[in-house]
C-alpha cells in the first residue's frame, strides 16, 4: 500500500494521468484519469477520467496503480 500512496502523491503533485486497476463484480477493471481527491476517511480515491466523469474507487478494491507520463 505504501507504494500506491507514493504513486498517488506523485501523480497529484505533478497532475499526471494514472491507470488504476481495481476489482469490480469479481473482475478486474481499469480506468485512466487524474486523481482528483483522496478521501482518507472513507478510504476512497476520486478519479476524473479522460472523458470528464468522476469515479469513486475504494482503496480495498485497488489492485494496481501506474503513473502515465
């Protein structure tokens, strides 16, 4: 988890795109966008996708995070 935290912090600081891979209905899904907000109370990421939509992803569902250059 610490590695994910570092990647998220880096992406927020430099406003970089991230690809988040997460569990959804027993399958893995992915979304590409910018980290808009990290809710540490509810343990959720708020991602603004490339299409402008906002998605909430629970920390427990995250499988991987990659920072895209």
